[in-house]
C-alpha cells in the first residue's frame, strides 16, 4: 500500500515537472520559448528579434522588431586586411579581463552578445586572440592569454549556441600591447581578447 502511494506521488511529481517545462520549450532553437514565439518554425541559424521572427517578417506581421539585428562591425582579418573590405574604420571591440584572471566577467556580456549576433548573421569564422599586460613572466603570460581566448570561445559556444568549429584560439602573451603598460589604464586595455575574421 505504502509502495503504491509512493509510486503515485513520484509519477505525479514527474508529470507536473514535465508539464511545467513545456511552455519553455524552444522547438526551432532560436532562443525564444515557444510560448512567446510568434514565428515558431524559424529555419536554423536565423537571427530573430524578441518575438522569434526575422526582422522583415516581423514588420510584415506588424510586430515590433528588436533594435539592431546585425551589428555593423568592421573587423581585421587574420591576413591583416579589413572585413568587410569596404569598411574604413575598425570597430573597437574586445573582451576585457581582470589582472591575472582568465574568467569572463559579467560586464563583458554586451560585447559577447554583439559578436554572437554578428556570427549568427554572417557565415564568418573568428580567430580569438588572447592578450595580457606585461606583468609576469613571458611563459605565464603566453599561457594566460591562451586561456582567455579559450574562455571566450567557451562562452560563445555554451551560452550562445555557436559551433565550436567556427573558432580558432591563440594566445600572444604581452607581445602586442595597444596601450602603455607603465600605467594602470594601459595595462587594463592590454588585458583583452580580440576578434579576427578568418579568411582562407
């Protein structure tokens, strides 16, 4: 008798949990739950607005599109050129880090969201280049810079659903500073991961 009651309770709890989870299902994997998705059959890898629709489709249906769907970025390529070739001013976009740390800060979420939106709207792949300030040995900084690039890749893959194959990672230590390492502000700017478009 007690066993049957326990079994009934377990089944009831499992069914409640399953039913409670259903409204948050995301059938088309666009990041918008089915319950709120106005376009529930979006094709894979489509950039959508908050309603789950492509911008053009959202306008046709009279829905309010989200602000910028595709960021207007001008990035360097791994060959030293600009991407797209017509852009003139390079975008100042990088993930910044605390001293001697490789974990990605919550304050860098907006930068990662911009990069993720760009990746989802283009077919481009990225080289993630990790950098450090000049404090510490060259061997330590080389390893730390690689770990920073690897952590940025992990966030883009795990939290934004991007394919790991779209990224290459490299660390260059303190070899390529963009600011003066003799100042605190300069060292802060040098602790970064930059994004280069991979062009074959």
